């Protein structure tokens, strides 16, 4: 650390993303990417834009706002785009939480805590139930804004729409931020509720169900006044935050409905297949509505399993801290990739 760093950032621990090996040696099941390439239309859209990279991208991101809004029958004025939904989260946290703090579960997306440290936001940590589900009643007495991933990150467990609405209605003076990074794999989006409630913000990403993690595109939905506040922050920090190739890649991917459905259905079906086989080998598997599974097995350490899978060319994720240290998180790949993963697990258990 240099002597120039702001004192308040001295204790900052940056977010540690899953490994991204560049040698492509591994079957990558560690960062919840799609195992499928982007829709065919995406390559065409990118090639078309490449020729005008001498020009800045549209700072209003009109094409992206319009395509994202159309997903839920919303107006363009209800959308703010991000360079990945991580950036949307940063804009939202900066816009609304600095003076109020935020509450989120003890097991959730680690980036929320990192953003709090980076921006000096007070956090209230609310434990999940014993079975790792969220009880919205636990938030009834919370007066600061609430941030939930739904389905939750690291568990995959999803709250039904009625529970999200209950949370929003518990306190209309408090903002509720719902991070729907994984919603397409089994949940029902609450995005249409922004028409009814001005204290709801919904964040979504192109990185998972739409195969564009490398393009870095996300967006959030809110009532026009709240969306305008988020836009104010976005345009103050980086008005050209979404580059033109990524924006048109995203628009093309949002238009490729049949391909999207096909990819999502494959993930859902392979998720069920993988979960059943893991259970057959003695694993406890959390009920997932996301594109990953959290699994643990008595007598087999999470870290040990992670290491042994890595030795066999398969990358999964292990979180060393807290209540999930015994688990591994495995992203759902193709059926062939999951068969390789299951074979490697069988092999490892055979050694024990
Ligand atoms: N929210 C959750 C819950 C996530 O797991 C992720 C992916 N790490 C993100 C947001 C951020 O995704 P991206 O920035 O790629 O849109």
C-alpha cells in the first residue's frame, strides 16, 4: 500500500472473484457463467459496431434501455444500464445508502459487503434461517434499506414473488433492492412491481442466462424518479459506461428469445440431473433456482473437494468463511461437463 491511499480505504479488502484461468485447461464451473456461447445474432451486432469504434457510445444507452424495459412492459425511463450489474449495484449503493446503511443476509453475494467498505456504508447483517432460506419477517423491524439477491447468491434458494412484495410493503419509507442475477433459472421476477412501488429497485444482468459475462452489461429497473437518481450517479461517474459493442451485443441477445429459452431450459434440466446424482453419492444439496448448486457431504471437507477437483481439471468454488465452509458451489455446465464433474467426484470419494 502506498502512502498516498486515502486513510479510510486502508482496511479495504477488495472482492475476490472466482479464478479466471486464461489457459482454458479447466472445465470451468466456478463463476456461474453460461456454458453456452452467445446467441448467433450477437456476433453480427458486434461486427457491425466495430466499424464505428472511433465514435463514443450512446451515453443515454437508448437501445439497451428500450430492449431491457420491453422485457417487463416498462418505460425506458425506468431503466439504468451498467457495465455489468456490479456497476449498477455500485451506483445504487452510492446513490441511496451512504447516509442510511443497508441490511442484507449473512450468506449472500460478497460484493455487497465490499461496496459497503469502499463507500463507507454501515451494514446490518441478518442471519438466514438454519436451512439457509430468507425469512422476510426478520426484516420487519429493519428501518434502513434492504438488499437481497433473489435467488440468493451462494445458496440458490429463491423467495416467491409474494414474499418480495411483502418485504416491499413492510415499510414503504425504506428502499428494497432485489438483485435478480439468477432469476431466469427458476424464479419469478419482481421487475413489474416497480410500476406499483417507488421503494423497489430490481437489478439484472446479461452475464448468466444470456451468455454475455465477458461483455459486462447489466441494468436495473425502478420507478422513473428513482431510476433518474441512479442515472444521475451513473452520468457523474462514467457517462459512457456501456461500450457500443457490448450494448448492441446485449440488445441482440435480448432479442434472441428462442435461444435464451433453450439455454435456460438446458441449465434447469442439467441442474436437476446433477443434484439427483450428488444426492445419490451422499451429498446434501440446497434447493436451487439458480445456475449453480451448493453441495456438501459429511466427512468430505469443502476445501479438500475443491482442491481434488482442481487436480482433476475441474474448477468449482469454495468459500472458506462462515456457515458455508463445508460446501462447494458448482455452476451448471453442459450435460457432458457435469458428467465429467460427477465422474471426478465419484473418483475422489472412491479414494476415501
Ligand atoms: N449479483 C450477484 C448475486 C452475482 O452473483 C453476480 C455475479 N458475480 C453479480 C450480481 C454481478 O454480475 P455482473 O457484474 O457480471 O452482472
